[in-house]
């Protein structure tokens, strides 16, 4: 009988510390890690069906000279229209989910892999619950998130607040998650909490 492969979703608002959690998991456990944003970028490559659908929806001005999608231009078009944002998401999210379903099946066939971790800020909204065993919510105080994003990405207070306002509230994240990882202290403290979550699966 093959050992169970746990499929865990890692979510949380911008600046919550999801990347730190993933780094720890990658270094300490036999796992595969998939980042939804990276997959979304990969499936938009020149010549792909997703690339063609986005051009059909948004126009070829969203393309760079090499045929790749110019993310700032696409983002500006989406920012200006909720309807376009909805239509873009309807193109990208199902394709990302299909990719992840195939990747999970592949990981489950590898006896050396015990965990699959999927990171996505929109994990809950995009309907990933049905392909996951658990959802872990990385929660961090807002003031620390503001400072982190200012220091690491140069985000203004206004930009960070604008992003946060479009994401789920703390209450919505919490009620849709199986475990909450509080990122409210040291990095070692955070790692210790992640370890407790992993051991809770065994």
C-alpha cells in the first residue's frame, strides 16, 4: 500500500510570509512546491492557447515584441475594468487548476514525495479546496506587512493598502482554513509553527 501524499494549500494576504514558509518546507521535507502565480505566467507563454485567448480578449497591445505577455500592460487593462478582470480570471484560473491537478497526480506516483504544497493568494476564491487535503493560512499583523513590503519591494502604503483591500479579510481567510500559522514573531518561531502543522498531519 502506497503511503499517503498530503496536498496542502498555503495562502495568506500580500506580505504575510508565505515565501518564508515555503522555503522552510522545501529545505526540510520530501515535497514538491507549486506557485500558482508562476504557473499562471508559464501557461501564458507565446504560442500557448492561453496566450491566444488573452490576446483575443485584450488585444495584441498586451504583447511584447517576442510574443510574451506584458504583465504591466495587462494589469493596467484589468485594473480599469472589473468585467475584464473577471474574464481574464475565467481564462487563467481553470488552466492553472488543470495544471495543478496533473502535477498532483504525478507527485503521488513518486514514492519519494510525501507532501505537495500549493501556494496561492487566491487559493480559496479560485476554488482549490476540492483538490486539497488542508488549507494553511499564514497570518501576519498588518503593520508588519506594510513595513515588509515597503522594505523588500518598495511598495508605498497606498499600493499595499490597495492590494490588501482586494484580498479576503482575515475572518474570511481564517474560516476557510484548516490551520492558521501566526507569523507574529521571529523567523525561527515561524518555522517552529510550520513544523507543528506538518507533524499534525502524521
